[in-house]
């Protein structure tokens, strides 16, 4: 794998999409912040056209958001999401509220 992407939410629905790239020629990470989960499908489709080999989503994406992004990536790019176990619930509530 030489190019992969991580899509995360910016926490500001009025923000512009943000793109940052880090890594090396051997393995490049494209980190893309989206204003809302709903904005990720279009980003995923563009990433698939660019040739990324894998897409991961931040924990703000639920199963429905994951499904939309995976479909937008065309099914050819493995797409997964970060999920938190039940033990993280209290800490997540402290960070994000109800």
C-alpha cells in the first residue's frame, strides 16, 4: 500500500474541506477533514478516482455513514471506520456531550 486516506470531521459545519498529506513516497497518508459526515461521500469518490488504496473513517461515522462512503468509493477501495468499545462511552460523552 502506497496511498491511503483518513477522513475525519472538522466539528464546524461551515468550514471548508481540509486536505493534508504526510508520509513518504513509500507510504502516503491523505488526511481529509469534512464539515459534516454527509460531505464524506463526495470526498471518497474523488479519492477513489485518485487511486487511493484504502479509506478509513473517524469515529464520528456511524454504520450508515460508513455504508455511504463505501458505496461512493465504488466498492473497489476497502473502506472501514474507527469504532469505540462500550468502555469508552463515558469518556466520549465527556468529550462530545450527549
